C-alpha cells in the first residue's frame, strides 16, 4: 500500500512539473520557435532592465492564413513558479499585445505563416527584474496557449567575477570543468544567506543546471563560491552538427536528400561513439540552431522544411539496458521529451529519430538518461566522452529577495566561455 501511495505521489509531482515546463510548444502546428538577443541567434534571451535591449521572436504556424496571436509575460520566481505579484506591478502598459508582423511563406513547399516581433514592445515593458515566462496564445485567450519561452530580465546590482578551472579532484581533472566565482553584494541589503539563490548552467541547458550551493566564504559583502565539489560540470566534447542550409547540395554530413516527397527527406550520416577518440578541437555552436537558407533572400519566411533522419550506432549494435538515448540541442528544446527520445531499431542495430526541421545549421549531442535515477544529469560519457579541453559556455544567475519582497529578483548575470573567459 505504501508503494502504491509513493508511486501515486510521484506521478502527481511529475505531472505538476511537466505542466509548468517553461519552454514548451502546446499547438502541433507551431514550429521553428526562436527567441534570442537581437542579431545573435546563438544567445540566451536576456534583457537588462532600462537598457533598451531587444529580443527577436520568430515562429511558424503551419497554415495558409494568418491567425490572431497574442503574447503576455508571467513573472516567476527563481524556480519558475509564478510570483505572487500583480501583473500591473511588473508590466508597464498593456498586459497583452497582438502579434501584428507576419509573412506568408509563398515559395516554400511546406505552407506556413511566419510571425516575428521585437521584444519588449513599448506597449508592454517589464519593470521588475526576474524570470519571465513569455506566453504566446490565440485569440486573446490564455487558455489557448501556442507556446511558452523563458526570458531573463536583469537589474545589475551585484558584480560577479568568475573563471573556469580544472577541478581539484584528480579523478575529474581531465574530464570536468569547475566554475569558481565571487559576488560583490554591497548594493544589496543582505541580512541572511536565505535571501540569495545561485544557478549555473552550461550551454543554455536548464535541465542540467547546478542550483543554490552555499558560498564557502563570506568576507563582508563578498560571497565566494569555490567549494571543491561545487559547480563542477562534465566537459563533454564539441557538439555534432547537421548543415541543412541547402536541400539542393548535400553538405559533408548529409548522406542523402530525397526530393521526391514533400517535405523532402534528409538523411544525416550515422553518428558513432566518440568516447574512445582523442580530443580534437573545432569550432561548434554549443547546441544552438541558426536558421538560414543559402538559396533565399530572407530565411525566416523563405526557408523550407524537411523530415530529417538522425541515427546513432553503438559499438556493440545493442540497446542500452535501463537507459534512454536522447538527441539534445536547441532543436529539441535542450531537454528530454518525446521529441528528443531516440528509438532503437534492432534490425539495423542503431537508434533512430526523425524530426521536422526548418532549413538551417543545427548542432546537437547524444546523451543518455538513466531510468533508474531520473534526477541524474544527462550523461555523454558513453557517446562523446568528457574532455577538460572542450569549449563550453556558462551562465551564472544570481537572485535576491528582500526581507519584504514577494519574488526573486535577478540582480546579477555573468556569461563566460571556458576558453575566452568572461564576456
């Protein structure tokens, strides 16, 4: 009876978590969602409060006619639960805005309407720092959600100094990367460690983020985060890639393009384990997707779509007991889901996945999820291996809540590269 009760509770908790996934597409007709800093597709959607920053939002709706899409913002806490703050206390202007900029894709075989917007609009401006959930929905009805995306609004009131180091642990020295940083909080009225929260993520993967480690030292208003086991990440290897910028010419990792169907079918070269190979340095995109088409003037509404077949062949040609293989990158939302889960084809002795993708350049990795320990981070040690030399991007988020505050304010962000340092 106890086992049944625990299982029931676990299912309820899992359902609740799934219901509030911050990055999620709800309408099957929605594809190609991108949200990024202006003119930089490989960026985290961050706005600095009162700095005039702009984000670009792009998405496609597979229809022949335009619809009435609206958007709004939901202020959230550090854990992405809704904040107990009235919408008119964190938004200046209207609490919803209609998306009025769209183009019908008239030359693509796949018919769609492309929508885009510059955010924030002067009619709806976030005025508090924190985590925001951008909600896009139909007909002014928030119950008709199309998709949601995360937005970070920062009011820089702390200074973060950070660097990427090799871990102190000899067992992790050649395979992991450690983030060591300090935070100057002199501008805050900090009375208790419970007022702050810290999150560090690698390559914009929220699912693998390290959250809320305590500072090792507090020197006046300076918090130092340099514990031996804190903020240590498997380094992985440079991301794999698929160049889909042209369906006429086959790029180096494309095996075949079947143009007799609509949409066309693109077969990517079968991926193999790389964990036994020596580290080789090459420039990658760290899991980001760049929408582009070499045969069009504007890739946003002139690019086409294709069914893209990915595959991975393990060395022993066998499925992996107790584990799932996932295709991870911006192309699958950087999280495990049905769209990222690869299926094992016993006849071919490999894992396969078909995705409907817009023309562009895609970077991705293959990662294992342990079904016996679902809270464990995704593991690339068997597929790619982990190498200290790998180039990775890290983002440090520092949250603060005043003693009378009703939500977690985002008061500091630091972005750094494992090779180039802070930027």
